[in-house]
């Protein structure tokens, strides 16, 4: 008897919405490969889809309007190494109007425009990488020690398959490691220009989920699988290059080693972080993680090497004759995978650009614990508590005129609608139930 054939391979054109869910439509790969300009139909109201798959109401769109989702052939992520019957073939697209003009609420377009604004104003290009953590659910074997070789081998061959699939898909993976949480792992990849970095973040999540699914497990990128569990974050690393492609983040005489524009960029992030955290930590359980002494972040604080800081200047090494210039980067730690990666990075860039345009400075460096300081000490250092709930984050966003000005008002209204729906869905539920729900969704 001949083997059952899986049918014709499909290529999916996708976009990632305000709930960080990647959605799209598929066509036969043969048809996609034969076309030079491929687009599919899309709806404005799709941007108001919640993670629970309903459309948030009210929203600015209703049932009116049509858009196109245009495939970006340079953002194609394809691999035959997931263990599925057919290839994983995902092409990330841009949402445009019917005449081809960019749709102002397309998250990918929003990031591209922020990237272009930074370059036009400063001559700098942001280089970024998303360091992502996730937890493997549904594994029946006994737990292993955190960070251990045993923990890495316990899920074999997931690790080798994952790294090989990412490499085949041109994600350029670097390291895969077991983390502190039970069944928790971290994946890193090589830095790239901002838009490519966000594309890769999406591809990594979907490839991880598919390989886990073929093994009978679930790879969950939720920020908290349980209220008392180790949190899973997304650490967004960034640095800059000048118009000649040279590193432009480091200066030996700058505070913490920051070049002047890099310092102003970081100061702008700190100034607006209470507002932009809504875009970088975008769910109810995100704020179970953003608490003191969780190795995440809870204050608007920049420090060298301290993993409690919201912005961390990462270490450099002189091993093998390496110089600091090319290694030097900053890590934004108040983020997780319930955030749309394009909006998260766009908000960071816009806040940093605001800092550069106003000549902002870092008030001071400290490695001390903000929770042990008096309020006047924190104020002198510019340390402000991050919002403690998603509701507080939305209110803080609304209260920041500069942050509100960076986005189409309809995008902000849609974002608020989606997040308000999430808050309503979590209302009356215990933190344990909320974590369980998001663990399933993400």
C-alpha cells in the first residue's frame, strides 16, 4: 500500500496583530513561487481581534473596508525540519490600502517608519535581536535541574531540530539553553536591522510551536505559566551603526560607555517607559512578572550588568583580543511575547528618538536596589515605578502626549480595545486561572 500523500505544500502570508497572534492566509506554494507580486485580502477590523478570537468592541472599523496583505519575499521563512508532514513556509507581509499605499495601522509599517525616522534624524541604524524565553508544556518525563545538560537533553531531539530548522529558515540562531524555570528554555539569534529582528522574533516563536506540536508538546511563550513560576521574558538587545556601517553605541568616556546619541536615546526610553511598557508588556500576566526581585524590571532604571534594571548595559569581553565597540549593546528587559514585536520595537525607537531630539541625559547610574531607597533618593536618580497592572499601563500611555503622537489615533484606540477586552476577560479570575489561560494561548 502506498503512503498517504500530504497534498500540495502551502505558503502562508502572515501578519502579527495587536495581541501578538500571527494570522494570515495560505496558497499553494507553486502558485506563490510563480508570482512576482503576491497579495491577499485583509480587513481593517482584523487589527481589533483579541487573543480570544473575538473582535473587540467598540473599535474604529466595524464591518466596512478592505485592505491587502502584501507578501515581502525577503521575509520568507521556510524549513522542512519541523517534523511536520509538509514544509513550514511563512512569508511576512505588509498591510496596505487597495491602491498600495501603506496602511497607517500596520505594525510592520509602523516599525519601518520609526526605523527610517531614526536614520533621517541621526544617520544611525538600529541593530537589534530578540532574546526569547519559553516553557515546554505537556512533557511527561521528570523535571531536570535548571541550566543543566540533563535539562537540555531531556527533550532531545527538540533542541537539535529547533536549531537546524531556524538555520534553514535563515534566522541565524546562536544559542539554545535551559533556563531557570521548569521546562523553560531560551533562544538567541544574531542581531540584524530592526525590521528583520522583529520578523525573526515571529519566525522563532512559530517554528518553536510547530516542532513542539509534532512532538506532542506545547511551546508556550506566556510571561507567567503560574503566578509563582519563573517568568519568561523577551529581552530586546539593541545597538547602533553609523552611515558607514561602523559601531556607534560605545564611547569610552561616556556614562557607562555610552556614546552621546546612545545616552540620549536611553534617556528618552527611560523618560517614556511608563507609557511604552503597554506596548512591550501587553497582557494581564505581564505585570505578574514586572515586580521587584524577579530578575525582570520594575523601575525606570538603567544600570550596568544588573538584571533587575529595565535597561541593562551588557558586558563586553576582551577574550581573544575582542574590542568593545562591536560588542557593546543595551538590553530592554520590560518586554515579553504577549507584545507585538513590531510595535514594541517601534515604541522603543520613538521614545529614544524623542530623547535624542531633546538632548536628554541619564540622571545617574546606580547598582543599588531601588526598593531599598527612599522616595527622594529614587526621585534624585530618576527612578519611577513601572505600571503594576495592564490597566495602569494603558492609563499611563494615554497621559503621555508624546507617546500618543507617535501612532495613528485609530491604532491606539484599537490597541486599547483589544487590551480592555483582555482585562475584562481576566476580571474575577484568580491569577492562577489567568496564567493558565495565557499559557494555552501563547
